[in-house]
């Protein structure tokens, strides 16, 4: 029986442990504030213009939706480009998607690299950093602003530094691991208590044949143990029954016959004997026949 509950417990605890890891595009700072930039992943790319009038397309936590053209990357369509500058002779990718956020003084930092090969510089590829700054006054998604790019020149620039003010960069409420655990435990205890009260009442009424206030659930250790044992046995029988039905082997049903039942409490036994002399205890039934 113990292994049943161990396995069940493991099954319930495992998902909670997985949630303890950082999800894409989210991060916790040292004070355990939680940030989530996923709302900035949009169906239409964010856009802005460079000083030279070229359009920059940008998306977050997933690739851009704009179809890239002549980026110099191995295969435009099979990589997740985080952003690109639409230039006269082709698109310049300013980095591939990265969903890992870094907590910095004054904001969240996103680093994107491995973009298009840089013009005139060997072995360098387009990259960008975006500093997200919490600004509650920016109620919509806000817009990225280009702070700097180098080397100079619209067609040679390879590295881009951006800043993005938005309320999405502010900490949001999150049910952390321990909060989740407490909610999980509270709900489990409530369900357990409710199940106990229902099973206890059924047990008192139909097994112990008590009436009136006597059939209400009792919160004593001995009673709890009886209820627990009866429930365990019921679960066992149910599992056996389902397993047998699944195998569709008639012999499988032998596991659930009433003779396998053993008395779990003196109260239960006596109640059944006094109220039902031809009850399911074969020994007792046999005894009365002999006595007659
Ligand atoms: C992704 O971001 C992390 C954190 O800023 C950084 O360490 C890593 O190098 C980045 N990866 C790529 C491929 O840009």
C-alpha cells in the first residue's frame, strides 16, 4: 500500500519541481521579484526607424513574423531571427532569438547574437542588446529606441544597443514555488478532510449502522484509522477489479470476492454480526447452520 501512496505523491510533486525552473522570457531577481516579457511577443512585429530611415522589425521570445530577405544567414527561413534592419540590398539580422533574460541595474537585459555576417569585419555577426526599463506610465507595450550602433554608417552597422521602456518590464505577481506548494497543500487538506467526512459518515451509517448524531464524522485517531483502513481496502479492491476487467481474464475477478475481505475493526465486525446474522462472513454463516 505504501508504494501506491509514494508513487501518487511523486506524481503530484514532480510538476511543481519543474515549475521551479525559469520559464522562457521570464526571470526572478535577487529579491525574488518576477518578470515576464512574454506579452511583448506579438503577432505583428514591433517596428521603428533608424536615423537613416531604414525600418527595423523586432519580435520577442520568438522569431520575427516579417519574411526575411537576403540576410546572409545559411537559411533565412529555418532560423529564428529576433530582429532585422531592412536595408537596400537585403535584410540585416541583428541577432537570433534568445529567451534568457538577465537582471541588470535598472532593468532587464536581453542579448541577441549570431545575426547576419558584418560588412567589412571578418568573423563578426550582427548582434543587439535590449535593456528593458520598468515604466508604469507606458501603459501599452511601448516602443524600442535605438541608443547606439557601431561601426558607424547605416550600411556597416553591426551591433545595436536598444532601450525599451514598458510596464511589462515591471515585476508582476507570480505564485512562486512555495506559494504554489502552500496552495497545493491547502487544497489537498481540504479535499482530504471532505473525503474523510463523507467516508466517515457512510462508514458510521452503513457499516456501524449508527443513527442520528452518532453517524456524523468522528475526529478521533482510532476512528480515523478505521476509516483509513476501510478506504485503503476499497482502493485495493477497486484497483484489482479494474486490472482484472482490463485483462478480461475471468480468473482475474477472483481477487475481488468477498472472502478476501478481512475485518478491519471490532466495531465493524460486531455491527455486522448483530444486524445481519447471515452476513458475508462465511465462517459465521456456516456456524449458525451447524447450530440449527
Ligand atoms: C542569451 O542570453 C544569455 C544571457 O544574457 C547570454 O549569456 C547568451 O550568450 C545569449 N545567447 C546567445 C546565443 O546570444
